[in-house]
């Protein structure tokens, strides 16, 4: 008898939920066709609807059309390879475009034999290559870029050609071939010298590096392609992304993989500056979530840039203390000179991406860094 009551109760709950979902869906559709419907009210209503659907926090349940084709530029890199892997795991097709200058073939080795995967070795600075890569594509996830702040100051022409001209080439090809949605990698570097904290998308300062300038210009072009050329573009203002496949090597390596590598080898890491500069560290899986949610977002949310972050910030000293504790080591860091062009403090307000795209970070720093450490232990050579 108790079992029967439970079954009946669950059936009533599901039926009631479905009725409410359908009623809300009809209401949104009616509002959307109304002359009085504002962009903001539609986005808010859509967010509520996605919450009723129950998939607002999990990109894996997004229902893209069967066998959709995603182009991932820079797909042999850190973020790009994670995006490609996630999309393939959802059963869709992936085409990667990469020149292999900073990416690695080993990053795609685990799924290169997948029949739904295709690799094109090419450069986004070549318009014809971008045109070929966008043929038949439904969604573009544009990650290809030159990404070092100090290097951009040393090589402004190279960064302009890759990050601006290359990005416009991709946008032009995507618009020509009728791509449904395009996300692109922007950066928290666009906030420049503005001291507002937390960082909100509508408030920016003067850019402090060529890299920051290129990303800000990309956002302006994205708005134009959304407004005038029929291509829905969504800017991903990445804060400090970390996780599996992030390269710890090189003069411009990101701080977390570099620290992990040093701790694994019992070597004291170098911290640029006094270590009190703060960052918003976001795990790569949440970055994947943001990109794929944008691919499923309404047109009304396009032409905008969104903070992609955890919504919490820590100083480099605090972050290193957590790492040291997890490794059970007490290696005192070496403090070096500050890096030219770096922002002093960086922390994100993520309310806009939550409201418009349904973003909800699944990884706090403890969970994310534990997963990252495990990956490096398994993949870094001693």
C-alpha cells in the first residue's frame, strides 16, 4: 500500500510539473511575439523556463540536433581539446582547426580515431582555410589565439594578425555558411586598469597590453556580426582557467600548472610580484559548460560578452598555500619581479551569465584543484 501511494504521488508530481512547464513555455512564446516584450524580460523568462526543464546546470543534457557538427578552432590546445572531448562524448561531430604552433597532437590522441572527429591542420589567418573549415558547420567554438600578456607587448603585430584578423576570418566564414551560434574566447584582461571589484561586464578600464586590446576588439566585431550579419556571437571572458591538459612549460606558462609541476619535482616555484595579486580561478569543465550553454542560448542573449569564472577570488599566496597543503610539502616560493601588463586584482561578477545563459559552476576550487593535481600526477613525467 505504501509503495502504491509513492508511485501515485510521483506520478502526480511529474504530471503537475509537466503541466506547469508547458504553460510557462506557451507564456514565453506569447511574450516573445508581443511588441511589449523587452529583451531583458524575455531572457529572464527563458531562464525560468530552462530551470523548469531541469537541465540548466548540466550541459550534458542540452538537446542539440542529432549529429550536429561543431568546429573547434585551437582544438589541440588546453581549452579547445576539452571542448572537443566533451562534444564527442555527447554524440555529436567535431571538426578541429589548428596550426599546432602552441597546441599538441597528444591532446587529441585519445579521441582522434573517433569516426565523428575530423582534424584540419591550418591557420585562422588564412581566410580560405577558415571558409573550408566552416562548411557544413552548425556551431563554432573559436578558441584559437595567441594568449600571453607579456609576449603580446613584445610582438604586437603577430597578436593583431592572429587574434583580430584571424577572428574576423572565422566570423566571416561562419556568417557565410549560416552557422547557428558562435562562441569565442575573450579574456578578463579587457578590464585593464579599472579597479571595480567584482568585475562586471559593462565596466572596463584602459587595456594594459596588446593581448587585452585584441580581445576587446574581438568583442566589438562580435557585436557587429550579431547585429548586421546574422551570426549570433557570444563572448567568453575567461578568467584564470585551469585543469587537465594545461601546459606547465614555457616562459609564459599559467601559474597553477607551473606550481603543480614544481611541487611534483620538489622545486620551489617563482611567484611574480609579492603574491598578493588575486585571481578568479575557474576549472576547465565549467568553461566547457559556459560555451555549450551559449550554443543553446536564445538570440536575445547574443552580441554580448560574459564573465566565465567561479565568482570567487584568491591571492596567489593563498592558492599556493592550498596546493602545498594538498601535496604535504613546505617549499617556500621565490618572489620575482611583477609581469608587465598584468592586472593586479581579478574577480568576476557572474550574475549576467547565470541569468542569460543558465551558467552554474559545478567545481569549487577544492574539487577542481584535486582533479587537476590527479591529472598532472598521471601525465607529467617525473
